[in-house]
């Protein structure tokens, strides 16, 4: 099957820090890839190189056949690539000056040039799917974190992207709100859309991921099915990480 | 010296001084528009990536904020025509109001630029990233997402700048423009200064009342513009 997303030899430095050291990653259509790894392993940076929010220094990014050289590209090409993707942010990043409905409509109207009336109807439908029909006319600051993040997911979904990038979508949420957002993401995953998810939610990864990637120190240490990575990790670094995360106390006592 | 102060005559001077109100408003409005445009230009240069425009913008702001408006008025009113003459341009026919508008625009534009820069930087960078993530172009993101939010942040400072600019229009009298302050001086001179305290108190009341109205407008605009966007609680 054709690859939906290809990352080829991605290098990235911030100043003197060489943080992504030649990452290669191929993601098939319909894959739900979960990237795990300790804090500071630059999972988020890797994710952001896919839609050029962080531009890699070397390598190439391909989304649904559209390939971009990280060293040499024009603004127009970056925009074209971004229009094949959508992103859900850790801090939701809903447009503060727009209502929830306007947030979801914004991309349809300004980017896809869909007539307002149609865009509004589509947006209301999708907001109903994430359970926010009652909140269409509220501003982001009037909603809970969980509601904001579900709106963020709706804003990404409505663009019908080739791949959705989730950047730690539940990390900023109060614990009791994590469930509603994870459930929404699970529903999205079942529609067969290609997803890359950076998260610390192991049980979510086990349930939803078709593939898990374990990253540390700016490179991929190990990858495979959840049953392989989470149950029988081969690499000692993966084993240590999983032990720390599943039994924090035992790890602390070592 | 005999005390000739007659407070009961103060209200009577107000309509008289107010006859110069259109001149003051004209100076204020034109200077405001020019200073906003100039401020936007300076801000764009200042926050851009190019080195030279950035250096020029920063130098401009540092100079304009450091120089007293009255000094600037004298420098330009007295100095510019001479400078122009030396390159063969005759500025003697240019009205004094034009000079005042130019000076106030220049001096206010630095404050406007600082206000715009601060407001622009106060918009969370996640807002731009979100706009890019849905595929917007830079300009669309600015127009639809960044600018409306920066504007909301800028309203209180903008109101403050307009009030400062309004008060600075009173410096126009220094080169003989008959604005509110110029009118007050003219009335006072006509009676050889006998009633000057009363006239200046009347003028002060006019400025004060106008500033109160401007402040109210600023608060009202802020309230309307940011309606619903702030948290319902707190």
C-alpha cells in the first residue's frame, strides 16, 4: 500500500543542539501511529516538522505523494503541504476571537473557499459528532479544557486532511477530562483516517495504535505493533521507559 | 496686588474658547490617522526579520520618544523651511496647521508603534500556529486571527495615546495656531491679561471634559469589542 506520510532522514538543530538525528518514518494510509518516549525526546518537534511548523534542516517530508525538500522549498509549497494535514495542539490553540462554530468554519471559508452557509452546516454537523452542539456560539475561554480540545479536533477533522497530527492532546487537561477527549480521538481513529499521535497515555496507545514508535534522544529506538512494543520490548531503553511509566514508584526506588 | 480673580465669569468664557474646537479636532483627527499609519509602518519594520528596516525603526522610536513635542515643533517649524530653502523649495506658503499636524503625527507615531508592537507580541504564538495548521497564508492569518486579537489588546493603550495626542494639540499655540489654547491666549491678550486665569481655567475644563468623554469611549469600545471573549468567571 502507498505511504501516506514519509519522513526521510530528518535532521533538526536548535542552535548547537542537534535534536533530530536522521529520522526515517513511513506511515501507511489508515495507520494510527503513536509516538512514545520520555520528555525531551523531541517527539513534538518531529511531529511539527511534518507540517513545517518547525522546519527541519535536512531531509524531506512527503504527504500523500506531495514531497518537500526541507532545505529548499517555497512558502507556497509549505502552504500546499499544510493543506494536506491538520493538527490538534496540546494547548488547544482555538482562535480566541472566534466562537466555537467560527473556529471550525474558519478553515473551510478562508482556505477551502466553501460558501459560508454550507460551511456552517458542515461545522454544526461535525460539532454535533464531538458532542458540542450546545456550545456552538460560545467563545473558547468559556469552555472547559475537554470541550475546547474536542472543538480543536472538530476544527482539524472538518478539513478532511490526509493526516491528522495530535500533539499531546490530553497533556494540558485535568485528569477527569482526559477520558472524553480520548474517546473522541478513538472515534476518529475508527473512521480510517491516518493519524500520528504524540502522547503519554499508554493504555490509549495499546487500544488505538496500529503502530507504536518509541523515540529517545532524537532518534527512533524501536517500532512495532502495540502487542510487541508494550508487552515484549526488545530495547533496554524501551523497557526502562515502560517500567517507569507503568510503575512510577518502583522506578523511583531503584 | 489687588485680587481680581472672578470665578463666576469662568463659565462665560467656555463658549468663546469652544469656537476654536473645530481647529483642535481637525488637528487631532488628521494627526491620529497619520500617526496610526506611520506607527503601523514602523511596527512592521521593527518586528520584521530584515536587519536595516529594523535598525531604522528602533532608531526612529528611540529618537521620537526622547524628544519633547514642543522642541520638535520648534525644530520643524523653524528649521525645516530653512533646510528646504537651501535645496530650493519654498515652504513659506505652508500653513501652520500643517506643521503642527506633521509634528504631532511624528511624535505620536512612536507611541503608536510601541503600542502596536506590544499588542502584536502579546498574541499567543499558538494562535498563528493554529492558523497555519489549517492551511492559512501568512496574510490571512494576520488579518483574520492575529490582528483582531492584537486590536482588542491595544484598545486601552490606544485610548491613552489618543488622550495624550489630544492634550498635545494644545502645543499648537506655540507657533500661533488658533486652537483651543491659542484661542484662550487671544482672549486673554485682548484684555491685557486681566482675565487670563479665568480663561485658562475655562480651557482646562474643556480639555478635561473632552478627555473624560474620550476615556469613556475607549472603555465602551473595549467592552463591546471583547464581549464574550473573556472568561465568564473571574
